[in-house]
C-alpha cells in the first residue's frame, strides 16, 4: 500500500510566507545563477521565472558581498511563527552560506578540506567505523576468495558480469520500470509521470537526470560506461525512482506549486540541498532494491556490490588528506584501491576539480540512511524519504 504522501498535498497547517522570505529566496536564486556564470557546475537546472536569469557576468568580487548581505537580512527577520517558516529559513541559510563559500573559492580563498566540507554542506565530518569497515572487507574477501589483492579479484568479478553495450538500453529501461514498480508500492505517484532516456556523454558523469516538465525528467546515460546488471539497477533507482526524478515530482507539486517556494525551481549542486538530494537518491535505491529482494535473480550480485560500497566509507578521509597535501598522490591512490575505487588516478583528478562533491555520495548516503531509520521502524523509512522533499524539506542537520 502506498504511503499517505501524495503529490499535490500541501501541509494542512501551512500559512502564506512573508514577503521578506520570498524576496530573500529570489535574491538567493539570482545570486546562484550569477555565480554559475563563473562556475557552471554550481547549478544543475533551473525552471523558475525567466526574468530571474542573469544578464552580463558580474565579477565574483562584486558578487561576494551579496551572500553576506543576504545572511544578514535573513537573520534580521523576526522569529518565525510557523514550522514551515522555520524550515524555509533553515534551508535558505544553509544554501546561502554555501554560496558565500563558493564565491570565496572562486576568488582563490581556501580552507582545510574537512572544514570546507562542513561549512558547504552543513554536516559534521564523519568518523569512520573501522569495525564495520573490517567486517565488510572480510566478508567480501570470503565471497571473492582467491589469489591476488581483493581489488583485483573484485575488478575481475565485475568484468565477468558486465552488461554488453548493445543490450544496455533495454536493460536500463527494464531497470527503470522495476524501480518504478517498487516505488509505487510505497509512494503515491501521478499516473502520467515519466522519464525520457537518452544515451550520450553527460558532462563527465555516468548519468544525469534533469527536470523536463512538472512531471517528467530527462535521463542522460553515458553510452560507453561499463555496468553490471546490479550496478545498472542501482543507477536506475538513484536517478529515477525513488531518486532524483521522484524528488523533482515531490518538490514541484508541494514546494513550488502549493507553497510557491520558488527557490526550489533551482537544482543546486551545492549546499545541504546537494548533500540531501544525492544521499536520498542513494538511500532510496537501498530501499527499492531491498523490496522483494529474495525474488531478484541478481540478489547475490547486489549483495556483493553493496559490500563493496560499504568500503567507500574510507574514501572521504583519503581525499581530505590528499587535497590538504597531507598525503601524496601515490599513497592516496593505494588507499583508494583498497576502497575498491575504479581508476584511482581519474578519481583524484575528479576530486581536484569538484572537491566536496567527490565525497558527497558516501557521506550523504550515510547521513540520510541514519535519518530515515532514526525511529527504528523500517516501515517509516519510505514516508520519511518523501517528507525530505515535502513536509520536512531538507530537514537533516
């Protein structure tokens, strides 16, 4: 049975937001779009008022004070009277703080990586559970027993299960359909929603899902990426159901259409929004793949890939030490190989380019999973997942 979180259902106790919050939200969106003229990957999509799009580029140094001024305006408002207003203020504060940090980075002002991440994404730097990490490694080592390093055995195991390029489109469509079927058992979705799939080169990413209308998304998949069947299933769930496409459905219906919070017409790749969005897409994939898993022919492969993903808890510290010049490149690549990162050299180049976003996925997934299961009742996980994009938008701290 679908959870009682339907599209188009506004919070019954919500009240109109004060004009001051609307004005700050507009200024936040305009500032993000202006900074994205200097760093395009700051903003993934924008579907809001066309008149908010910027004109000629302004220097970053001229834009930087705008973020600080926005925070001062936000903090100078009277204490919010409703839960909705408090949630909205917390969201805007986190996003504007992240924009201020982005402008500093564009001006060449750096900070220690762990501090930078906490400031940018609004969560504390994680402590690695070495015991859990050791258990996952030991179990994976047992299941993939044989000569040679675990990283080499795992790579060989994956190569033997790659989906041929010619059959990937059909496999992807089947995976998306399965993810949707499993999601609609838990959440009420409109019957006319959908995802258009394209194959190409999505700007260096393996996959990108973007809004393509109020109830549709466009998913671009890298046509040359090697994928296992289990990996393709997880990717489909992450990008579509219950991942980014469902997030778009929920936010458009409840936050944009019902509440008129137009800051959510922006899809930012920064701030707590990015951490929760990516973490929830991964955590949602965990929920979808766990549903009726005993009937899935790929259950053993999914389990092994999940064990391998557990080792990515070691990635953030490796990247932080490398970017802070505490550990050299060769030693960092060895640490990444131990974490079963494919092509560590390419991953380090990626981390040098995107910095905090390189570790957003393992950290975000763990933060969101902890929030989803905080009540201890597994049946609450699906409604809580939907609440992150409806009644309690991005409420994780």
